[in-house]
C-alpha cells in the first residue's frame, strides 16, 4: 500500500506542476495516494499493537514444562484409592 500510495502522490504532484491545464486532474491521484498512505499507516500501527499485546500475553503465561522433564511427586495427581494402597504398603513395610 505504501508504494502505490507514494507513486500516486508523486504522480499527482508532477501533474499539478508540469502541465497548467492538468492541475485539477493531478489532485485526484494525490488524494488517492494520500488515502492509500493513511491506510498503510493505520494497518502498520494496528499490527504493532497486536504484536505488543501478544508479547505481553506471552510474558504473563507461565512457562510450559518440557516434555523431557521427569514428573516429580508433587506434580503427579493420584486418586484416593492409589493413595490408600500406598499407605497400606508403607505400613506393611514398616512392620517387617
């Protein structure tokens, strides 16, 4: 959008000053060029804001554990049945 906008703006400027009768005709490409440049700037600022928001959101999220990481006892959730079996096993091993 920036290249066509700048091209039309320069073309319209040249038409306004090169040929005296074409001043009015040169205003149309200049207007379209300015509109294209404004649209390009708006898109660029929207993209920059979206990137900044996504970076801020990524910083707020906790880091993901790697797949190679071995789970610890704290990170494993066990059902109540499994916990009862482990307690029984622990008691029976202490009795021996």
